[in-house]
C-alpha cells in the first residue's frame, strides 16, 4: 500500500454531491455493493490517502472513483467512508498516487 497526502483535504466543502451520515452496517454495505455493481471498473487498487486505507477505481487507465475508509481502531470497524467522484478532486488524487 502506498501512503499519500492530499493537500487541502477538509478545508472546503465538496463541490458536488451531498454528504449524509449512515450508521447501520447493513445500509452501508448495501450502498457499497450497489455502487460497485452500477459501474464496470477495469481495475481496483488499494492505497493509503491521508493515512487511511483507500480504494482507487479505474475505467481503463482513468481514475473514476475513490473511496477512503476512516477506521475506528478501538473497535476495529470502519467509522466513515468518503466517496470521491468529482473529476477535479480525482485529478489531485491521481497526481499523488
């Protein structure tokens, strides 16, 4: 796994989409499975972004989606999942991987 830091993370509001909190594991799992099934990714890579595990999803050689997992190490569970699909933000991620 590679560890990369994305400058500016958390300093401004997302430019598209709406954030929502989902707390039960069944709903989170269903959202992730639906997302994976709706897209045809040709490659998935495991990296670290801002010291958190992340999955990078590619369509051919183009980064089209990134999911960063914030972990709660005290209970060994995923605390939050950040999904990045904005092309401008993905360009920032791509330049640091």
